[in-house]
C-alpha cells in the first residue's frame, strides 16, 4: 500500500498516512477519492476495488472526522508527485512505519 509522510510542521507531523482528504460540497465519495489521490500523488485511480474500512479521529480543529478507506487500482504516468507530504513509500501491513493507532488497526486488522 502507498503511505505518505506528513511534513514535520503539519498537524500530526512526521506520521505516515494513506492518501486522504475532505470532500467538496456536493461531491460524491468516489469522486473525492479519485481527486484526492490524484492531487496528493499524481496517480490516477482506474478502479475502486473495495472498501477497506473507516475510522473516526479528531482533526486539527478538534472536530470529529470520519475517514473512509478504499482499495484501488491506479495508473502511474510518471513518478509519484507529492503536493502535501514530504515522502512516499510502498509498505507492507506487517512492516508499517510510524502511523496513527487508527491507521494501524485499519491496516493490520
């Protein structure tokens, strides 16, 4: 799976996370998923293959937020292009870097 590292000065800095982000008003969930993956990585989602789960967390503002996580197939037209993070890595669920507790539970069961 692809993990992205948050910049040190960001909220939850230096934690690794899955590509994610908020929905625009009126946007469908699958459209937000495709948009955020493209914006954060330069990868194009070609197929949503499953729902991996979801979890709730407190955002920077303290607001309760729900993250929905999906498995996807992507098309790479070049290297991963980061816009909001400082590193990207392909990881195995059995060998995760520093991720949040919620992400760890989601990815390892």
